[in-house]
C-alpha cells in the first residue's frame, strides 16, 4: 500500500536522524532545551472533521469532539501516584494531566441516495461517546491512557445530526439510515506513547522536529495497533506534541503550553499505519446480525496541515487521506479537520 510505504520511509528517516544526533554524528542543529514547567492553566478544545472540506461525502463523513485537559500544576496525589507506577506508558518524572471528552462520529456509504444501501459498501453508523483520560509528559515524551464509552447505532443520533445539517444547508438527505447498525454499547481502552525531538535551525528562531508515536486500542468498537511519525517545521514546537485528532487517526495533544511571548506556528506532515483486528463500523454489530463488509487488516493515513498559537489560543487545520478500509471500497477516503483551543 502506497501510504504504508511512505510511513516506513518517514519512520526510517526520523529514527536515523535521532540516532545520528545521539551518537554524535552529523548535526541536525542544536536540540531545544529539555525543560517542562508545570502549567497552571487547563485547555478547552473543539475539533470538527468533515469530508466536505475535501470535496467528498462518504465513509468517515463527519465528526466533532470537545475536550478539556486539566492544569498540570499541583495535580492530585492519586494521579501522580498512578502515573508514577506505570512507567511502560507514562514517562519517568512526567507532569500529569487528566481530561474528559465528548464527541460523535458519522459513517455512510458512497451512494447516500439509495434507500436500500449497496451491501458491498460500508454500513451507515453513528458513534456517540464520552471519555476519561490520564496523561503524563516531559519535554521529550508523552504517554496517555483513555477510556471511551458510548453507543453505536440509532442512539448515537447520526441520522438526526447528518440530515439536520443537510436540511439547513439545502443538501440532499441521506436516504439509507433505516439500515444503520443497531444499538450497541461501545467501550475502548486506548493507550499511546509519543516522543518529541525538536531542533534549532539557527535561523531566527525557526525549528524542526519529529514526533514518532505508537498506539493501541482494545474494545468492541476498535481494536488495533498503530505506529506513526509526524514531521514539523516552525516555531515554539515545544508547545505541544502535534495537533489533536479524532481516533483512530494519529493524535497529538489536546493541551498546549506555549513558551516566551506565546506566539508560535508550524506546518506538519504525518503518516500512520494501523493493524486492525476490529472495526465495528465495518465488521458490524458484535452480537447481532446486520450489515457488514470485509475489513482490510492494514490501513494507512497521510496528513498535512498547520497550527498557529497566540497567547491562550490555538488554531489547527489538517487534511487527511486514508487508504482503503474494506475490500470493496472504491478508492481512498479524504476529510479535513479544523480545531480551536483556549487556555483557561
């Protein structure tokens, strides 16, 4: 798969660059100081995904997510105790944060004008969820655990949300929602680890960096393992670990903590590959018969975008291409994302 080939190339280049720097090989520039100051402010963020930004209307067609990440200054003792004992996930000596999220994802087949959807295309489905998360980070490493719980099916209100927006914008209705997945309680446990290697270019505060990541999810909604790499160029790269994204896409940090004047910006490109063992939106309901398609075991994402930070605000924009997720899918998927975040 072309995207997975790109993933391998970027991972090799990023790892080789880090090893060269560590071993005293050819210099990539001076690494940024490894200083992490406890943050007295939390971060509230909103993320909107829609394939309309990419000029399509199929597969993962829309989604939103609200996030709150706590301050990292003087965290409760029990949080510090938990993160301090789970060194495989959380970096040693890290600063902890907790978080809550609420969101919705909507999936549709390619031809939404059919009242009886094509059985070879992906089913209609909605996913309405909330989550609790715990994270810990240093200047160079970030670890997180997230527990998602919610509902798949009519209770997720996918039909009402999609056709309500279409009605307001005078778009055609999606006609096949009567054939969506049935109601099912969903739960996912997601663990992730990221590393941040940032370097000075020596040109007016410009920096570049690499953010490799590994993630795993276990649950009846998603079960997968993934690895990826994000490459960034800009300023104030220590403010975050990349832009936040909707799972299962490669995700950065919902919080940000800019340094100095509070202004920063960067452009980025990223790739991620996933080995998928379960995707309810393709495999169908766990304990009930219904629509399903044959899932691809390997899926790749490629993304580009930018982030701008000024004092207590951050704006991010991302364009994502996703490889085929099921055997009878025609072509890849594309969608755009816009995120805003504020520190309080």
